[in-house]
């Protein structure tokens, strides 16, 4: 997967993670992009450890699931550290 596709995947995965988790997360599109890219890396790492899967194809459903799950994990950890505001 090329760099631009990975950024787009990260932005969409971060947006979905922010929509799934309750509460109000600070930040705009750039923080969502960073969250999603870090989440995709974390999701790929977790997926490779547990299932032997990896984030390597943009149109692969497994890549999307791993990126979204990784983004949720990163967002939950970030919220616990910074004290995310409740809705």
C-alpha cells in the first residue's frame, strides 16, 4: 500500500473510531489522521501477533478492520491519559 492510501485509510479509520467511542474527543482532521495512522500501525501489529494478518492492501476488509480496531485502542488509551470529556 502506498503512502497516500495509508494516510486515507488512517483518516477514515480514525473518524470511524471517534464515531464509535462515546464521549467528546478533542482535535480536528489532523489529529484524526494521526490517530488513524497510529491506530493502523497498532492494529497491524496486533493482527500480525494474534492472527498473522497485516495491513497491506487498501481494499482488503481485514486491513480496514485492523485499522479501525487499532484506532479504537489508541483513542481509548489517549482518552485515558488526557482525561477525555464525557458527552
